[in-house]
């Protein structure tokens, strides 16, 4: 006899501070589809460990239009490799490189990005297009908590 599904159900546990990246995959239930290899990563800039306010502003400038100021989240996707695992690895490495570049103390380590220190990027997703200002968050994973709780 099979176990009832109600016995196998587990309560939802939100990600911890040690898990700031959220990956999304799409499957087509056994059918091959061109979009099946696509992986999307989303993270809140407030949840990134050991970033000062200036470093968060630098990270926002580096990611450009991938940043949504209304939710303080960054969303990136990759589908250039044949498997989801390789695309996930690429996105993880890319986030690591962005954080490393954001943590460089004196401006940008790459001279090509030196002009970003004086540029203010109008956010693509913002309804009011405010100047980018990054504030600190009181607790980890605040961007993905339910409102009203």
C-alpha cells in the first residue's frame, strides 16, 4: 500500500542567510524543449554577505537593468550551455565575479568600468525612476518574505 501524500508533506522553510541565491529551472515533463536548459538566478542585494552601502551601490551599477529597485532584487538568466547544471555553474561564477568586483575598494579594478563611478543608471523596472539609493536591510532574505508578516 502507498503512503498517503499528507504524511509526506513538509512545511515550507524559507532560505537561510547562508542561501541568498534562488535558482529557477523549467522542465517540460520528458519532452525536449529549447528553453529547458535555461536557468534563472535571483537575489536580493541586502542578502549579499559583507557588502557596505557603497559596495551595494557599485553592485547595482555593475548589474545595470537587471536590478529592480522596487524589490531590491537582481535577476539574471543563462541558456548558452547545453545543460542546466552548466548554466547554473556559469551564473554562480558570474555572481561571484560581480561580488568580487563590488568589493574592490578603490573604484573599479577594470579601467573600462571607471566611468561607472559617476554614472547614475535609471532603473528599467522602476515606476518612478528614482535615483538609485541602496539602504541596509534589517534581516536576511527580506526581499522574499510575505508582505504583512
